[in-house]
């Protein structure tokens, strides 16, 4: 089987030869007479679930993790940080064990997991900033507890999202940073001083900036502007059209600049499912026709139901950036944030797709992860 197309970043015509489901060669050719574009496989640093699989339920198994990762490949997400949210000590242990076991028993899944994202439980207890995280499990940072988790994951926790105003958060951030972990601010009600102290301690990222926030806040100053204006902080953004209105997504991308923006799906298990009302994370949530997930009877969003590729499309549409720039927000930028160049480039990891510029639509043709063809449509060239 052969695919030919142009590399997105360099516009080089190439031919990819696949045999036994593996990449045999990638060579430059004089011309490629297809519209296929070839880009690095996207990296999603915030995935809570997908296609009915949920990392944050007590029953999660290694098989669920493997199935979730493979489902993501079918929509063009090559790499991920499985994201475990606020829960009991034991519940979080359980999720970590499932992820670690999935990696041990499936080399390709291990290749795709660039690290685990722990979002919570050291976050704001306030309604709004807490989002859909369960109040009873929100707590102050605890280094001993964290170390037990990091032991279970065998050092795989790569990102911790926390609220810097929590008691003991600043020395906790310093220890995380000293251990090579990316510290992200999120689900926070921080003051400007808290945010500056976190930056001074080495915090690097704002998690889904503009979300995990009060529905109504003082126009300025507030914790969104403070983070938006801090050049030291990168920002992850959920560009699904619901979490951030188009004008906000555009403004944030411009304020942060392309170098410091990262697209995330923040997908929950409902991503890939039919609209309706579901029980999710112990709460009733509604998945609308527009792929919006809300706590029933509130205006609070409870995770997203998009694929990362939709975030790329929407970024082009909302922010007026090029396709190349939008893909970079889901490939190069997260790779640099995680310092994962060695793992990402150790094998061939690509997506092949056609771009419908009029409709802002990525039509995925194939996904290659770990030099293996893990997904393709029925009509390769
Ligand atoms: Zn969140």
C-alpha cells in the first residue's frame, strides 16, 4: 500500500510505503498528484475519556484505556496525556493502575501516552472554578499523597493542574517543577499575587484558560486576565465553540501568541456519543446537538465532546490562522511543552488528510502511530 501527498509544514511531495501494516519507507518524490496533506500526529494533553470509555470511573480497566487510545487514533489524535481528575485517593490510584497496565501490555499505547495529566484534586472548592469536579474530594496539596501516586504511575505523571491559592500550593509547585513536572493553573480562584507566586515557583501553563471559572466575575482585574497577560504561562484552549466563544478563542490565541497556545479536546466519555442526558461523573449531564456538555439545569460546562481535529478546524475558522499554524498548536507546541521530542520523533507518527478549506473540514485518511498504520479509510491512493 502506498500513500502520496504533500507534507503540511514543508510542502514536500512524499510517498509513504506500507507493508504488513508498518511504514517501510517515506521518500521524497518529484510530484504527488493527490490533495493529501501529511502532518505530525496531533497530541492531546487533556483527555478524560472518549467513545464511551471513561478514565474517571471506579470500574476503569486497562482494556478501557487501550480501547480509548485506539478510538482516538481513528479520529486522528496520535498522542495523549490521559487525564485523571479530582477523586478519592483510592479512585485516583485505580485510574493510574489501569493506565500503567495498559501501557505495559500494549507497546503502541505506551508509545502514544506521553505522560499522565492529574487535574485536581488540589483545586478551588468554589462553585464555578471547581467545574464538575466533586466537592467532597477537593483538598489542599499533599506531597506525600502525590508521591504515592507518582510511584504507582512509575513516574508517568507529567502535568498537574492545581489552584495556586490552596494552602501549601506554592512549595508544592516548587517540588513538582524540581521533579520535571509541568505545573498548570486551573480550576482556580487565584488572586494576581497567587498567580505571580505560582509563576515564580515555575508554573508553566494555564489549563483550559477561560473555563473552570465563575460564570460571572469582576470585569478586571480577574484571574483570566492575569493569566492571559502573563507571558510566562502557556495556555491550553478548548476551541469547540462552546467553552470559548469564537471571539474569545481568537483574542486568547492572539494574546498568548501561537508559540504559547495548545489545543486540547478535554474530551469526556460522551465524545463520540449521541445527544441526550447521561449520568457522568456522578452528575446528570446533557449532551446537546451542538456537542456541548452541561450539568443539567446549570450553565456550567462539564467537559467537552469534540475531537482534537475539530479544535484545529475551529482555530482556523475563529482565529483566522493558517491550517499549518493551527496544526502546530496541536503538535509542535504540546511536544515542546512536554519536552517530548525524543519520544514523538522516535518513530513515524503522522496523520494523512484532505483539507476542505471552504468548510474548514479535516477529512482524515490515515493515522500512523509508532510507524504502524493504525487507521485508514477504505480508499488509499
Ligand atoms: Zn478542567
